[in-house]
């Protein structure tokens, strides 16, 4: 349940990608990072605590790529339920009920760059998405987060399955390219309206530093009539979740992150980060918003 006291102070701040932050903190960790929920839960709890201490009051589980097909590539498909359950437990053990808990579900194939053409058949994806939604719903997540979907059609599929998994509201976050469109070639506003028509509770946009302006796609999405979130990652969207080679791309600066998101405070219900965003970025954003 989302505490009413938090909802009185919008926009809320969310964390950066917990999986990416864990990779930054523990560079030699073996893939997949979601397995740390079981193997090194104290590391995961520490990551959540750091983001909470920086001002994030909405924390996502370290489960974005914890679907059975993604885990099967590492011989861990039989641990899918345990990894997802532990993802929720790590957040609650770190901060209790003080934060809104987002149960993160990512686009199958995105973890390995296989979104187009080589992802599993539809029936397998439906089964996997449905399982993950049930696992996260059953552990008491306040909101199911469909995180960083490049395909609107795939996002609509998961929305339907999430609706059947429980009563938790659904926040669907679309990944936008440099032109402000989804991987299907749809403008942010059009995609947001289709999600709203399908019954989503809130729409989010995942953007990168290459986006010249966040205001235009954000306001177009807001016109869908549902609460909106904007997540900004440090690396260009084309690089996905993979950290670029050293020196090839400069990450978004801490102050640059805060300055890009702060103007959206009157439009968005939720502001936060994606890959490459650290607790220091969130702390800077909190300070900037506090200054008005």
C-alpha cells in the first residue's frame, strides 16, 4: 500500500537502476546481477539503503531481467521464483514500509540485445511474464513496474498479464529513442494514450542524455490523462544496459541529471534514474527540487 503521506508530496523520487548500481559497486560480479538477490543479499540491501538515504522514496526490485528465459541462459531458470521473491524481500529488509515498492519486470530479450527477431516465442514469453508478475504481486509489491519497454505491443501484452496477476497498480515505462519514439516508431504521446486506453495506472518514459528536450515528450505523454513518470539514464539509449567502453561516452553529470529533470516537477508524479544513475545523482535532484 502506498503511504498517503508520500502522495502528498509530488513528485516522488525513485532510485537509479539497482542492477546497474550493483555492477558499478562490484565490477567483477558474474551475470546475472539479479542472482545477487540470493547470493549476496546484503549487497542488494545496501544498494537500496543508499538510494533511500539519497532521497528516493520509491524503490524498485532488482528483478528487471529475472524472467525464466533470461535466467535460463545462466542455468538459473529453476530459481526464478526465489530470485523474484528475494528481490522484494531485499527492499523491505532495507527500508521496511518507508518506501513505495516497485516490482520490476523488463522486456524479455532486452537483457541481451535480442529484442528484435531472436526473442523466445510468444507463448513462452506470456508464460514467463505471467509468472514474474505473480511472484512479485504475491510478495506485496505496491506497484508492478514494466521497466524500459521499447515495444509498445510487448508492453501491452505484459500489462494484460500483470492485470491478471493481482490487484497492484501498473506503471508502464517506455524506452524512447533519440527522436522521442518507441521502438515501434510511435511518438510518446500516442503510445501513452494507447496504454491509458488499455487501463494502465501510470505511464513512464525512459530517456537518455541524447534527448534534446524531455519537456515535449513528457507533456505529450501527460495528456493521456494518467500520472506520469520520467526516468533519465546516464548513457545513450542505444547502449542499453551495457556500460560503454571507457572514454567512448561521457556519462551524464550529477548536476546535469538534476538540471534536466527538475523542470518536469510540475508535470511528473515520479522522477528518477536508469542505468548509470547513482545515489549522488538522486541526492542532487532532491536538493534541486527542494530549492524550488
